[in-house]
C-alpha cells in the first residue's frame, strides 16, 4: 500500500510557491495583491448567495435566463473569490507607478506580506466551506487546523502588519510620491 500525501504537504508547497512568486512579482505588487484578496472576500460574500440562486435556477435574469448547474455554495464563492482577486490584481493599475520606482518593501516585509497573503487566501477559502467540511479538513491536516481555528486572526493579520510596518509610506515619501 502506497502512502497518501497529506494536505499538509500541499499547504506547505502552496506557501513556498506563493512566497517565491511574491519575490518575482516585486515589492509593491504584494500589497496590491493583499487588497485584491480582501476585495475578493467581499465580492464572494456579497454576491455568493444571489449567484447560488441563479445557478440553481431559483433566480432569473430578465425573467428568461437562468442556469441549472447545481453548483455548491463553496464552488460559487471560491470561484468569485479567485476571479475577483486575479482581476483586481492584474487590471487595477495599482502599484504600477511605485513598482517602476524600485519597490518599497524590505526583503523581510516582502516575505512577511507574502506569507500573510497566503494565509489570508487559505483562511478565506476555508471560510467558504460548510462547517462539516471545515471540521473534516481540520481533522486531516494540522496546518489547516491552524487556519480554520484562527480564521479571524488570519483575516486581520495582514492589515495589522501593514499598519505596524508603516505600509508603503516611508518609501513613497523618499521617492517624492506625496
């Protein structure tokens, strides 16, 4: 019998890849991504229920158009979250001016925000799951248990770090962006 890798392995790989990707993205874009993640959470929570009704065929558009897809609330919310986060990160135009200026986060801050962005993504995705699925996932993964059990802290930790580090203010002032 071959051993089955746990979700912990996947979560560790997720963190490594996202932190590495953040170093490739460069400095200020990491903070823009954090704001995009928050926007994705809001959109998923606000539009998740109405879209669920639409995809179940309970609501129509213009009294004619509906889709019967039997999509789960988790699928709808996670999809909205992913699409919104990607669109806001790529298409917002935020962070482009300061990125050309060489970046404003130290390597430590970049690693910190990268880690917290990854944690925020996981906390958000887990929050979209029904409680039974969260409990099952937490039981099978030590790392998931940390994010599910302390979801509120993971939701506010990036903002606390942004305030504690002074955000982008000091570098922007030194470049004369104010």
